[in-house]
C-alpha cells in the first residue's frame, strides 16, 4: 500500500445524545458484530472494518469508529486513505451514512429507541441491549449474514467471503477464466462448465475500483486530514491521532497491513458472476452458495429492490404491525429465506417483536429450561422465557460481557455451550 493519510470525521449524535448513546452497547447488541469484516476491540472499545466510498462497486477503505469520554456528543470515524490524504465530500458523506446505518442513528431509529425505553423502563436488570440492534452498512450484507447464521461455521464462512472480496479486486492478471471442464478439474472444482462471465480468481492482488460519483444527503462534517505518519502539534481536539486509547490499540500503524490481507464484505455485483462450485468450495458455503449467488444476481438484475424494502421498513416499531407481515411475505419468496432467516433480517430492518427461532432454539429450551417445545410452540415459549430484554441478559450471564470478550472466544457463543454456566467455563478453559 502506498503512503496515504488519515481523515478524521465527526458524526454528531443528535437525538441519540439525549438517550445517553454508548458505542459499546450499540455495537455489541447483536451477534453480527462478531462476524467479519467487523472487528471490535474490547480494549480501546472501537470498531474497525472496511467501508465503501460510494455505491456497492466503489473502493473500500478501513475505518475505525470511536467515542471519547472528552467528547461524548459525537462519534469519530478515522478513515485510512490509500493513496491520498483527503476525501471528497461525497465520500465523507457515504462513509458517515454507512456508520449511521450500522448504529441506527436516524430519526426513525431514535423514535424506536424511545419506544423501547418507555415500554421497559421498569426493567431493573442491566443489559447491553438498549433498543438498538447492530447491523451492517448494507441490507445485502445483513441478508447474507443472516443466511449464514444457521451453521456452526458462521464466523469462518463470513471471513472467507471477506478474503474472497480482496481476491476479486479487478486486475487482469489476477483472474483465471475457466474455459473447459479440464481446467475446472485442474483447480479441484467439480463444477459444470461456467460461461465466459463466471470466473475464478487466481492470484489475490488487491486493487481499488473506480470511485463513485453519487451524492448522498448533506451532513455536517468536521474533518482533520493528515498523513498517517505525521502528527502535527496543532491538531484540533477532535483528532484522535494523539489519543492514548488509539495508541494502546496500535493505531494507526497496523491498519495498512490489516487491509492488505483482509477484504470488505462482497457486494452483489462482486458475487453475481462467480462460479457456484468455486464459491461453495472457496468459502465452505455448501448449498448456501447457490442461494447467495441467486440473491446477488436477483439484486443486480433488478428482481429484488433493496431500496424499496428499506423504504417499506421505515417507521418500524417494537409492536407487531401489518407492515411486518407484508415484508415477511416478500422475504420468504427469496430462495433460502425461511422463518428463522426472515426474522433475523426483519430484526436488522427494525422489527424486534419477533425473536428468531430454529431447531437449535427448540433443543436449547428443552435442555436448559425443561420446556417441551415444538415447532408450533417455540415462538410462544421463547417469548415467555426471554420476554422483554432478558435474552441479552441471559447471554451475558452465561458468557460474561460480550463487549469484553476476545474475538478468539466468539466461537463459544453456540447453543451447545449454553447447557450450564459450569460447562461454559469448562469449555472456555480448554480454548
């Protein structure tokens, strides 16, 4: 990576400030924060991940999101530029819009947070959940990750997809077009002959895509832009280049190497032309590969309109509504979207009144809570056991504060490890 710079953006919390917004609780409120390319640092309490500078096909940059005690009214987003020490206004707006989506900082989301607190203001139990469910910068990433949740290899599959995204960066010398079955066999892919538009990356060489020129709604942006290896004595207070917390997290020296070995989550366009057999083998997706490819292609070809789905979910609340049923019906028409996946996606879209349940939920209720749950009764049983915000409290009781857990222990958050507190501790000791 050539010498670039660091741009520091300020994102005022606005109405969220009134609700005593805490980045730690906003991020660590849903298991999606554990899935790559998200990297939560429990020491500095910051979130690191790549974000795109424009639309889904634009260049990705690493960003670190932080909240400082000395400036609690804003979030600070450090953007690690590749070949420049500045960002255009449209790129700044794009980055901040993605951060706002992940952390639910819109006016509609603030109304939902207030609704939650009004409904459960008598809760005395401490919990990480405060009415916000962390999500991805795009609905497509949410959808694919929710499809990956039905497997104990969820984390490794997500990581493989991010590694693949780096390999897919456009460069003619890095692509191997499979033209016949012999070539496919030589690469150990037992797949039918793909057409000329379905390729397999050969050598992972990262290179940026063209920068988008799309504009988003205007933001109030405060920036500080300096080369990554230079710190000026007169930096403004909002710059965290001299922040001791960031320095404790080895900031910013390891960011370049992290980016060169780890990609963003792939976009629909990046996945749409891939060979199904290659995708299944490369990312260990199994049957999910065909479903993910179909989703990506339906989006690229306009059969699924993500913008319309998100517009339809605006104003989502904790209470059940007819709009939820309508959206659920639409989502279930997508290949691979059963009740569990739909409920998770709808939670990411702002509907929290339905707890996602599957066969593991039934097994857990039987083993831990002695409930004779069935497919027909599991939703009722889970709501009785984990009504209100008690589900988040349960996770923390079993595993400790999730925001303080090292990423190497994320794999322990499985149903098989919830039998008892003692068995959980025993498993942790083996790790």
